[in-house]
């Protein structure tokens, strides 16, 4: 049994049993992958994949368990390599991050710039996606860190660390009637068509909960994953925008008015997560500290030594998070 064979079966499963696409992603040949999978199946004495002619049709029940354990082995091998690399050279390597557009555009640029200044020989890779995709990438160890507001709690094998609280603002064009209201209410906002985030993105669930508690049914006419897209459609007069407050720039968005909505919606918490058992190199601790200064190496190590989510949450029970 070879590590290469374990890698092949995991990658084939990841590519929905498309051996051609798997070969392209691994820069190898399709026959070579097929041969190694056959050899592994012969050695184990069971089929990992069922076949329809020359094509793989589905993963067998036993194959699913084998692929799961192969993934565990490959993650441990990666951790061993990272451990060795830490002693070989503390300031070289890679750091991969999966996050949403809001975090990538408004929360991370300053952090990234400072990190690159400190670690010029570290290769940074950023992946964007939905909160679920982001959490899944971290759970599968395809990235080192996942940064998002929603979705990270869907995977029990992720260690999630709270970074900061944030809230929303109501975005309208200059001269809009909502700007004349001394203290904004949900009822007043619900009278207008709304332009906001897609459900499951950037704290959208907290927004929906607030209207639901008020027994209100707002008319959402347009949704997007990108705050800049939402701004564009507010400018076009499509509706009233609801975005993360940090996404409003007084200089660039001077033609729009951001109305405080912190009293209307419960604040959301941005989290950084990584798979439990991940070996964190020194520069990874530094990245976490740059993004969330209260997350010291000591407290991060305690969190990663925990055995369940409740223990991690207890570490931050009395912590007052910064707000954005």
C-alpha cells in the first residue's frame, strides 16, 4: 500500500469519480491512476469503486470507509511534514485561507499586508466561497484556516475561535426619506424593498430572525454575496440596502448614506476555524494574532487541545470581543 494510492482514491472521490479531471488536477495520466486504484483494491481484496464498463459508477460502502480513513492518514502525513518543516525553516512554507468576499475585501487586507511584510517567503493562497464551502474545505484540510460568520458550526471537527463582533447598516441614497427618521425602526425599513445578502452569507440569518421576531415580512427584491454589488443596486434605486457596517466607506460611498442599525439587529461574530488536530506552525499563530489580537498562542493552543466545541466556547465565556 502506497501513500500515492491513498491520495488517488481521495482525489477521485473529490472529483465525483471523474478520473480524467483527477488526472489533470494531479498532473498525471488517467491510466496511471486507474492502475494504482486497481492494485490497491487487489491488495485489500475489496472494491473501493463500483464500475460500469470502464467508468467508475459509485463508491462502495466499504470504499467510503476506506476513503475516510485514507483522508485521515494523508492529513497525519501532512502534519508530520509541517512539523518537520517548522524545525527546518520557521519562515518558509504556505498558508491557505478560505473566506467570504466580505472578509477578503474589508477585514483581511491590512492583516495580509502585515503578514507578508513579516513573512516574505510564505506563499499565501486565498479561496473564496459560500460559508458552507469554506467550512467544508477546512474540515477536509484543503485549507489551513476558514474565516466566516456562518457555516463553521456545521462541522464538529472544526475548532472555531471568535475574532470580532460586527453589525449592519441601512444603506440609502442621499435624500432618501429614511434619513429623516430620528431613530430607525424595523417597521420603517420593512416598508421599502430590500437589497441584501444571500441567505447563509454574512450574517443573513440574524437579519431574517430580527424581522421574524417583529412579525414583519420584508420584500427582498435582490440578493448578492458581494456588498459592492448591493451598493450598485442601491444606487440604481432598486431598494434599501442592508450590508455589514464595515463594508461602507465614507469616501468611496459618499453618494450613499449609512444609517446605524445596531439597535435593530443582533450582532454577528466573525470566526476563524481549523480542523481539530491540525499542527499549527509558528507563522500560523502569528496570522491568527494579527487578525484577532486577543487570540494569543496560549489560548489558541488550549482551544486546539480541547475535545469538543463546548470546551472551546468556555475559554471565551467572559471575553469582550472587539467590534467593527
